[in-house]
């Protein structure tokens, strides 16, 4: 409780000036501060009578502790630079499902790197991602150890709600809120206390529209966006507004979104990107790939030059498929002549 | 024996989270049992049985489930001791937002789900505000932004709580939760003399006692009237 003294002596009006986020705090905790700006917090709380305390289920003692905790957390949170200073993640070997030691040199992942994770279903991809998220210290079933910036990770990565190490993007995610794109982003920006709210929101909408096959308007309800537009918005929002320095991606469907640009946007915002995928178009975009089997990491492959060439070949094939998709959409017939022509162009 | 109380709105995923967490606890060789509290009916006891977890259920019927819970918790602890459990989990549905089932010194966990809407945290009283751990479920089907906003709202009403995301379907996060539930040194023998963290919702009016007729002349005891005037007419 670093703010104990200030909290006792300052008036509400002064506190709100120092800590503007307290306005929301009072509101969400059902405390009316209107017309009470000249009181101190304990005076404010003592104006609430017995009945109101009982009705709103307020506990003064707990509230005092909560206000102080909340201020401490917010100050710490606001004081941190964008990616919380995570520039390197290291995975140290543990053991696989049969208890056999994993044999690999420590895997070092730097910010702005893309790492693919491949392996059969049930091989332990989720557990690896969970080990990272929990910053495992030989205390998970795999006995792996995670280092952040070559050091033992701070406990905050496990327990703080505003400092999550990992943001997740997965296939079956939806927007469920009944808001327009702009309102939705405003809400997210407010919860993150960003200063230049409007310019951040404009940037996200702009980037999302660069990723989406079909552009959308900021006044569209998020629930009306197409699958591709939703994914584009989720990725742009995560890249720009999420506090988490690491992004986990569980496949990105190849429809209505430019996946290459999406990954570039994420690493451009200095994120570490981990991507579970079996799609060669996506997997080969990674700098390295981790191969998992039977719960253990069995290999770390660095994407070869030959593979990078293959990737550009695959991208050409993909662009042909995308063009045909478009033609189908607009009621055209596909012809073998077209295919030959496209092949030649590619 | 350790005791942990789980609570949360209906369908938030309490049972799924508990089942996945028990799996991780069992892997550590711990014996875990569950007592499930509900109002009219529950089949969750069958799910626990299927998973080989010793289970009892208590249905509050016409009584306030919170009051029923606290009037029975001592017997529940006795049962757990008799079964030789290392960890006893009580699960109770928070059927009204004013529910307040937690006991001082006993670990309290509230389960909420991302789909319930971002205004839910402020609407829930002591069940969330007095919890030690807040579990947020169904994160796999909403966006990262919605998860972050929801978690920040939870943090605002209970900054002291550990906020964790657990997926009741695939168990993501359940192992991590399991590491926070059992302390070897902790031993609960009896709850006699312990206190609730907050008073339970109160009522004692003619309707509590079985009155069914509507009308002012039938209303006695702790009765309160809604303010129909609205803001502008005050």
C-alpha cells in the first residue's frame, strides 16, 4: 500500500485529478461520488448509511484495501512500456508424455520473430503454449522451464490480470458484444487506459481494413462483420492494443484475410508470434518451427532457403485459387484457358 | 483436509472447471471430493461419479440456497473427513447476484463466463468481490479484446483477487488453477466459530412464510417498495 497516506488525507477531487481511472472504479463499485468531491475517501465512505451498505453489499474495510490495491496496480500498469520489456523468451527442455527427457538446446525466441509449432493432434501443442503462458518453472507436467530476457520470470506474469504474457487468437473466436467497431475499440482502449484514444482506434481500423479482403465501416456492428473481417479486426486490435508481448495463433483460416500482412503487422508491433498450424503457407512464414510429438519437443527446424522458395511457389498457387474464388463469387465460369494463363503469369 | 468453496452464476462452467482441475490434483495423488449445492435439481453429481470423484448433493428446494449452504456446511466437512479426503470442494450456484457464500479463512473461488456481458462483474456482489480467485471461462469463443475488457472489469471490483482464464472444455488453465488449491500444511477440522465473509441476503416477510395472495394487506415483515417515480420527477 504505497498510497496509504495520500488516500487518507486527499480530497476526492484531488484524487480524481491524480488518478482519473478512479471514476470508473467508483462507478463499478456502486459508490456515488456526485457532490462529494470535497470529502476524503473515508469521509465519503462514512456517508453511506447502514441500509445502503447492506443493499449494495459493500464492505468499507475491503473497499479501502481495494482502492489502494487498484491504484498501485494501475500505476504499475501505466508506467510500463508497451511490451513490458519482453525481448526474449527461452524454452528449456523437460520431458515428454512417457517421461523421457526432451533433448534440445534451449530454444531462444526474440521479439518480432515468428515461430511455427507443428505436430499431430494431441501431441502437446496446447501444453507447450500453456507452459509459456504460465511461465513454467519445472512445476508443470512437462517439467519445462521458461525464461524471460534470460532471467527467471516475474510472478506478475502468472497472477496479474492486466499483465498477461500471452494474447490468443484462435479459429473459433467471435465477437459477442453488441457494439459498433468504433464503440468496441473505444471500450478496449478505455480498459487499457491509452492516451491517444482516437488515433489508436483510427490506426486499428485502418490496419484491419488493409488485412480484410472487403473493407468495413467503423459504424458496422462487430457481430455483423464477415469471418475475414472479424479476424482482421481481432488481429489488428491484438497487435496494436493488447498489452501482451506474446501472441499465440491457432491457425488462421485462408479466407477473406491477407495472412502475410497480418503476421507482418504483429511482428511490426514487436510481438513474439507463436503459431500452431499445419498449413504450409503459414508454417513456412515462420523463421523457425518447433516439432512436437508425444508431448515432447523433438526438433527445432530453421526454415531453409529451399523452403522459402517453395513458399513463394505456394503463394503463387494460392493467388490463383483466390482469383478463381472471386470469379465464382461473381457468377463467372472458370475455364482451363484462364488456368493456363494464370500459371504462365505466375 | 483442505476446504475450497466454488461459486458462480448458473451455467458459468463451475462443474467443468472443477472436473478438469480435479484431474490435475489426482495426478498428484490427492483425494478430492465434491459437495454440490443447488436449488431444485442437479445431475452434476452423476458427472462427478463418472469421474470417480466421491460426491454428495444438497438441494435447497424452497429455502434460500445461501442459507441452506451455511446451515449444512459443518455436516459437509464431517463427511469429507469421514471419506478421508485431502481436499473437499463445495460447489454452489450463485442464484442471485447478492449471494454471499464465502467463509473467512476458507479459500473462495468465483467462476464467471465471458459470455455473460461486461457489466456482469459490477452487478455481482460479495460472491465476486469477496473471492480470492476469479476464474473466467469460455474465453476460447470470444475475442482477445473482449477477454481483456472483461478481466479488467473483474479486476476493478476485486483488485486483490487472482484472475485466471480456464477453459472447461479442453482444460486449458486447469492445471495452473490446481496448483493454487491445496496446501499441505493447511488442516480444516471444523468450521465451528468461523464467520462468513459477508452477511447473506436477507428477507423475512409474509411470502417467506408461504403467503401466496397479492396485495398490500398481505405483506408483512421485511417489505420494500420499488421507487416508480423515476429520475426526472424527484
